């Protein structure tokens, strides 16, 4: 198989153009990525994970009704100057730390939500001819270091394309993209021989699902350009990755961390509890309240 030299991963794509129908009515006006886990929007956790991994440029694929995301990462001039006048320095620092450097964020619109694969394709001109990270922000992954940092280390060792995977109960595999593995390289890294999007339970090649973090080579864009709609009538990223698998190496990386699917109500509530309990300023006060509620 042809193997490209390991060009550095400098950019990340966040597809945030989905409709978030599972969270209506909350998402009628507010993008689901702006729902908060404790006191930060879900999207900010993903951006911080990317910063920790050394990513320098953040590409948001947005859609109608998603301007709050753009505003969140912009300079809130009046707010910042009011905080400054009032001497609220800690709050000012919180705002400053959420802003990417000037010119380090790009926003492109997916005019129609035709599927994840189509959303990724919309980022092609901004990514250009280099490998990139892809993170689905509503899959919140709690890990130290973060999942993307772990994956970039794996990419630096192996090159190719790297996909974060995790095991789910067998009866849930039909909801996800599922991978089949071959050669093992280390405790966490295998080569991938096959992938399938939302298989029937009896046809799933394993219980390992694609978990919302990827390092992809730019050749994925030419596959996406030709991609016909697949499962659910949407242009599926997995289908284009299957085609790229015939030309390039794909590695499955079993990351060290816990996933919370914040696109789903139970996952979102669990994330709030887990992150609140873990916060030194909130956890000790929240735990007795939670104990009381459960009794
Ligand atoms: P989901 O499957 O969670 O779909 O998308 P959704 O529309 O966001 O939410 P529900 O199912 O209606 O509640 C997975 C990821 O792909 C993005 C979403 O924003 C999310 O990050 N996506 C999906 C797009 O950017 N465009 C699309 O056309 C579809």
C-alpha cells in the first residue's frame, strides 16, 4: 500500500451543521453544540481538546441558525470592556482563554444537512492538501491526555489515517460505524481491514465502533466528492473511508478515556454529572446534593 510521509496535523474540522432534532425544543434556536456541560458549551470542550493536541487552526462547518458558535469564539468587545472597567479580571481571563488566535478559526456553511460526509467535504478548500483531524463535538471524550492528543501520537508513529474506536454492547452496533481489525501494533493500535456504517447486528464485523475522532488524509475529499447517499439517505463519511481503505492504511486506535454522547439526552445528562463531580470547585458541593436526589 502507498504510504505518504507523516505530514504534521495542523487543522481540525468540527462538523456542527446537524439539526439536533433529538434535543428539540432546546435546539430550535440554540445550536446543540452550545448546550452547556456544567458551565462550558459542548463545542468548547472539543476545541480545548484540539488545542491540547497541538492543533493550530479550527474549521467549523456550520449551517443556518448556528451563528452563536461563531460569536462564542469571537471577541465580545462590550462585555470584555465592561468586565475590565469593573475589575472582574478572573471573568475577563475566562473570556480571553476561549478565543482562538486571530485568523486561527474558519467558518464554512453546509447549506443543506446532507450528512456528515458532505459536511466534511465542505471543509475541503480550507484544509487543502494536508492531513487533518476531525472531531464530532457532541461526542465528548474525557481523557488525560485528551483523545486527539493520543491519536496524533499514534499518527506520528504510523502515518496513514487513524480512527478512534471503542467497544459497545453487541446489541448497539447497528447505531454506529463498525470496524474489522487485523494486525496489532501495540496495546491500542490495530490495522483496519473493513468498515461498515450502521450494520445489521448479525452482520457487524466486531463490537468496535467509530467514536467521533479521526485523523484523515486529504485524499478523502476526492472520495467524498463522488459519494452517493448511503445509510439514512445521507452522504456517509464511512462509505468514503471504505473506498480510501483500498489505497491507504487505516489504523483503529482504542483511546484511553470515557465517551459521553451529548447528542443524546442520557449521554448529555451523564456528562453534566461526571464533569461536575470532577470539578474541584463544584464536585464536593454537588455530591451530597446528588446523593440526596438518588435516595
Ligand atoms: P448527528 O447524527 O448527531 O445528527 O450528527 P444531528 O442532526 O446533529 O442531530 P439529531 O440526530 O438530529 O439529533 C453527527 C455530527 O455530524 C454533524 C452534526 O452537527 C454532528 O456533529 N452533521 C451531521 C453535519 O454537520 N451535517 C450533516 O448534514 C449531518
